[in-house]
C-alpha cells in the first residue's frame, strides 16, 4: 500500500518578479539622475572636449547680463574677491569652477581669473561637452 501524497512541493525559486523590480528601480534612478543640476543659475556654457568633476569646489557663475554669483548667491563685483575668499576658506584647498555664459564679455571672466591668480587659488573653466 502506497501512502505518499500526490502533491509535491517544488523547491525552485522563480526570479522573474525580482528581476522586474530591479529593472524598474534601475530605470527610475537613471531618469531621476538626469534631472539633478549642479547650479540653479542657468547659463549656456561654451563647448569643449574633456570633462571635469570636483567635489570640493566653489562655483562662480557669470550670467548673460554680467551678474556674478558665488554658488547660488548673487554678489556684486566690488565684493566678489572678499566673498570668494570667505567661500574658499583659509586652507584654500577648494577649487574655483568658473561658469561663464558663452555670450559674456571676456573681461568679466578675466576678472575672476585675476582674483584667483592673485590669491593663488586653483581654478577650472566649466564648459559643455561636445
């Protein structure tokens, strides 16, 4: 007499639902990461090859109408050097990222470069990739 049950439990685990969730999360994070911006001030950067990334940076933005911003704070030209030195700090290890609109007069960008050179600060010119 055979007393074994007819219902057998399948010990295999189905991974299809888990992979669906992982792909949905991947797509979500890819889409949301493209919406993250570095600065709230919108300027059209000139195009050039290369890419720079620096976590310890202070952004100096020069808008189309020659308005200066340090990170997201509007600064007058007379106070630019003092506010920039306050943002960098005493150790001067932070890098200045100069983000000038492509239609800004060259003399305005040179003012920021002169301030950085005079105070021996490292600087990077931000450009848009090709």
